[in-house]
C-alpha cells in the first residue's frame, strides 16, 4: 500500500487541473528524460581534438575524446604495425592469428574485439583503441617472437613492435621526471619531437643494408664469437651466407636477380670485393621493399633456430624453391669456414 503524503496529494490535485494535452506533453517530456538518462550511460563520445603522431615515416591518427580518453584509430593501428593493408579489418585479422592469440591475455583480446566507437572532430563515426592498448599489443608481439609463436612472415611485426615499445619507454621516463619536477606544463610540442627523434634512432639500424641483429644471428647459429664487437667487419663467409639465403632466393627468382646484380656490380678488387653494395641497385619502390621483407623473414627463421642445421631446415621449408640444385655454383660456405678455422689452428 502506497503512503499518502501532503506532497502526493498536492501532485494529484495539480494533475486533475491539467488538460489532457498538458498531461500528454508532460508524459512525453518525462519519457525523453528517461531515454536521455539511459542514453548518457552508453553515449558515443566525441573527439575534442585530434592530431597526427609520427612513428618513423608513418603518421597515426590520434584523438582526445570528451571523456578524456586518448585514442588511436583502428586504421592507425594497422599502419603502426606496417601491415600491407592499412584498414582496420587487416589489424583485426592479424591479431586473430593463431601464434599471436597464444600470447594475448583475455583482457587484451576483449579490448581488441571491442574497439571504442567515437565521433571524430569532423563528426564522422570511427573506431579506435585506448592509446596504451598499442603498447600492450607491442608487448604481446615481442613475447610471441621470444616464444617462437610468430611465423617467419610475421617477424616484421615484432620488429615494428620493438621500435614502438622502446621509443615509448624512453619518452615515458622523461614524462615521469617532468611531472615529478613540475616541468610538464612547460612542454607543448617537446614530447612529440622527442618521440619522433627516438623513433628515428630505433629505425636507423634498419635503414642500413643489414641490421646488427642479422649478424648477431649468424654468429650465434655458427657458434662464433665476435673478436671485435664494435667492428662492422665480419668473417668473409658471411658474404656467402648473404648470397645464399638473401640474394639468391630474393623474390622467388632462383638466382636470377643475383645474376643481374653481379652483372651490374662485378668483382673489381683482388680481394674479391665489389665497388658497390648489391642493395644499392635495388629500387626504393619494389626492390628494397622485397629485400627488407625477405630479410626479416630470414631473421625470424634464425631467431627461432637453435643452430645452423635447424636454421637451414626452417629456411628451406619456407623457401623450397631455393634448395640448391646439383652442379649449383653456390659455395658450401660452412665447409669453407671449418677448413679455414682448421688452417688457423695448425
């Protein structure tokens, strides 16, 4: 039984004095208020500001929403990882791969599967993720590589993830120091510029013909120790390794591209040296892109291998067309290495 109060009696009296039209208007307004309250709980936020975050030569669309969340668009996530297709669906498909799924936590998987819907500054509906989700994804990709869960064709994802992760970590410690000292309010564009400089620093080794990680892999696979860790010079047989596993199978050419490179860049020195590097003859648009993609695949196979035999087995499984044929003029560089080491030991 409802309790009767002076307020309720007054309300009934006022309602009796209202016309049917006035009561209808009040009912409509009350319904709108109830709908608005429900809508506010699940409303689509809008971006108050937007901008471009530079990651090397890639620009990522970033936003600050009216609920203060910092968001990276779903398409930008694909761009950040250097996926061939920069669409948001490409990012979702990549994150659903078996090896990557094996190291992604249930919480991160939920975030990936349920992107944030928001309106851009222009009023367009878009999907995105909290900015820190990019770092969590990078962490997962690095973990997948370390646990051997990435396929050779996916190894480039971990390289890009490591670049972003290291750069963000460097910038993060600077931001923490600035916040502790009260300096943070004095820096508007400094963090953005610092982030760009860190990215360039991390990219620098990959702009060279071969990164240090590539040579470290060869030393490890063949059980060798660097005599001079800071030197850029390596044993001569490394050149045979590069010919056999990089240039010979490049773009499934079965040595055709290598033959063209040798024709354009012949041996001119008594030591067997050439005037230029082979990669200098590759075009930026196609040649270098194929070269880098193949190089990262080889590094990925090497990272998951325990020794040279394991590496070669994995390499020829990935590139069966590169299996040496009889009477092939490629050198058995490992036999050459063993022979040269035996000579030195005598």
